[in-house]
C-alpha cells in the first residue's frame, strides 16, 4: 500500500475527479456527508463545512492510495475494512477528520487497484484538523495496514519493477571481461611470436601496460654503434691509386684556362 498526500483548494473539483463516472468510481466509505452518489450534494456538504473557517486557503486533504495488483482479490472482499483500519490508525496518531469520503476507481483494472481519500480540513467545531507531518503518518499507517492484512509491501513492488529492467552494471562487467580476455589473447599471441633466445624478463614491461621495447642482443648493439659513430667517406675515381692523380691534372688544367682569360 502506497499513499501520497495532496491538498485541495476546491473540494468540488476534487470530488468531481474522484467520483467521475468514466472511471467507474464509487464511494467505499464516508463520514459526515448526506449522500454517497450525488456529486452536487457532496460538494454542498464540503462547502458548508469549509464555511466554518472561511480564512483557510487549503480546504481539503487528498490522499491517493495504491495497492499491488496481487492484492486485488483481497480488496474486492475487504476494501472497506482495510481502508477503515487505515483511518483508525491515523486517528490514533492525532489525525482525525469529521468529514471525508473514500472513492475507488475501476478504469484500470489491469493495473494497481487505487483509491482516493478526501477529507475536509475543517472539523465539526470549526477547528482546523492536524496536518503536521501527515505524509509521514500516512506512510506509517500504510505499513501497519499492509502487515495487518498481509498485503504486498511497497519494497516488494519496487523489487519486482527493477527485476524487469536491464542490469547496466552487468553489461559493463561483461564488457570489461571481454576486454580483459582480448588483452590476454594479445599478450599470448605476442609471446608466442617471440624468438626463443629472448628471456621472459625482456617482456615484463608489456605485462605492466608500458611501452618499453624489449632488449637487443650485445653483438647487434655493437654493430649499430659502429655504424652511427664512424663517419661515411665518399670517394670518386676509377680505381685504387689513380683517383688522386686525375684530380691533380684537372686542377692544373683549370688554372691554365683561368690564366689565359686574364691575358
């Protein structure tokens, strides 16, 4: 059983909603009114009571009551008694109303059964009814009635609603598992492709997710260092020992040509 407290500044409009014929509504239990079916008479009864305290802006308190669909059979047989026990619990805890009606709607029989409690905030003696922490009191009364009648608890309803929803965390954990499995396969494939002469310590960085490259053998390193350190010399000529003489002759010819141009 779940309740939600609302307030009404116009009891007549709220009565029209609660007893709307399109919703198959009817009064289950009432107090301080002269009719159970005539909306006009009920509205006059509430307005007459409100006239005792015309300064009040809030004229009535409206509390919808919702039950689990599994409790439908129980409500068909004992709705008046169940709602009556809820009202008695409220009265024992200081929430008394001298004028009220409880209507039931049948427009959604395939869903949760629901009722509407409407009470005048003005008492018979003209005093204002106690509304302090009424939401908490209504919830406690609902819990008491649920336990007393063996109805479906509200937390059970929430659990059933969440069972039909996908578990996002489960999907995330599945994705993480697939990623981990893919990383493991990647490592295994790379390890299987490594030559036998490399030691396991060379690939420790790969397991830790680092980018460090594996070590290189000593002979190969020495060869690379020699290529980097020694300068490369380009020699031009036709053969060994003749390249230097040919260069000297070309220089002499160039000097003679330059001297001739000056003359």
